């Protein structure tokens, strides 16, 4: 919680102005608390201006200028993702979360973060990236640059922007470089690196993550380049009460010929140059934490194996269609395509 936005109700207006002046980034608003640390109002420079017009002096306490009908969410009652989204739709920039005593336990900055997802993330970064050689002979694929950032950093930064606080990266090939890369916290979050003792497929290494803090786990390949909406992905997962949700990208096949509609050897009709649409696995998954116990220990196990296992056991596996861009950076042409997109992103 950022204390710079909290001020006591007996603080003078001039001191509050000085406090507002120290806020370099973020909304220029203060949350006013009483002697019991209970929130009693909000204060902006606009509130102060209106107070001065009413004749209130700068040496008066902020309680004479503050706005008493303030907006907040209640911890454990309505501080979920859906309510945070509604706050964002209302153009709220800072949202205080209060406990049952009206004390501030958290301030969510919706100007900096999309939301605050109750999700742990695990990024798989152990592969050799053989199809990108010679680039990957001395550099692990997640650390290859796209524009001014490494591939994996686009994913890490995107997850941080959705308020994730618990992120792990499983490593194997040239793991020391990735471990060094994440030796310093990002935006106050320590990115944990987890060593994979041997190649265990696209989800097997998750069993080496020691602790999960949330009931929903996001698993993804670290070499993806995408602008998937993680908030919408999460809400879709929860609304459908799924055990696993698989992000999917549309894949269209255009057949340049007439295609027979057959019954055995008999032709029943002809479809001219049909377009067939599929959904392909995007390598991003949301999973109920308790289902991870089904993944075998120390065995090569892919996410598709896990998917089929859940389906066979009668669990609910759904797909979530990605509407934005998505590139699986496995080959040189895909890397170049991602670099072209990044040029436009970095200009914004």
C-alpha cells in the first residue's frame, strides 16, 4: 500500500498540498484517515480550491476541505475482479479497499494496473529453441530481443499490468542466464525461477513450484507474443466454473478447389472452394489449483496430455478465443513478424 496517498484528518491544507505536489506519477488524490486509521474522506487539489473559495485558510485541517461521500470497495465482500472492472468503467483511478473497521488495507491503482487478478502464473522457459538457431546457441529463446525487450519480458510486464503478484518461471536450457535476468524484482514483485531437473514437456515442470497463493493458476509458454486480455480470460473461466480453460486462436484453411460431399463412394454434392475455421491451442491455460495434483511427478507431460486426462476424468475443459494478436515465436519468420508488430507498439 502506498502511504503517500494517505493523510491524517488534522493535517493542514498547506501540508496536504505539499504532499500532493510530491506525487510524481499517479492520480493526485489523498485518502483522509482519522486517529483510528479509519477512512473518513478524500482530498484533491480541486477540493482544496473550492475550500479556499469558501474562505477556509491553508492552515485549517483537511477535514474542512475533504470530500466525505467517497468511493471504496470492501475487503472480502466486493473487491473481486468484476467490481474492479466496474470501478474502471466508472473512470476511477485509485480505489481504496477497506476492512470491516473502515481501515485502508490496500489501494488499487487502476491508472497503472488493469485490475488485480487473484492468479498465480507459471511461465515455461526451459526449451532449447532449436528452430531459432543460431540465435539460441548462446542465448535462451526467452531472452531474445523483440525491439528493446526480451520475449519473456513482454509476457512478464503484461502479467504485472493485471496485478499479478506471484509469478514463477521454470528454467532448464542456459538457465543461469534467465536466473540472472530475474535476480532483481520487477515492479516490486520477485519473479521466482524454478529449475527443471530434466525436460518434462510443456507442463510437467509445474510440479516443482513449491507454493501457490491463489486457487487459479495461469500456465503459459514464455515465448509467446500476445495481447490477450487476461481479465476477460479469467472472468470467462470463473463464469463457466471450468477446471481448465485453454486460450485458442482462430485458424482458417481456404481450400482452392471444389470439395466433394461424400457418403462412402457416392458423391452427394460439391462445395466450391470452402473456407474451414478451426481453433488452435495458444499455449495459455487457466487451471483450478487442485487439478494440478493429477500431473505425474518427474514425468514428461505436455499440457495437451493434461487436457486429455481431465476430459477422460469428466472434468470441464473449455476454450477461450483470443481476439487480439498472438504469435508463437518458434521460427525465424515468426520472430520477424513479432518484431514488426513491436515497432508499432513501441510508437504508442
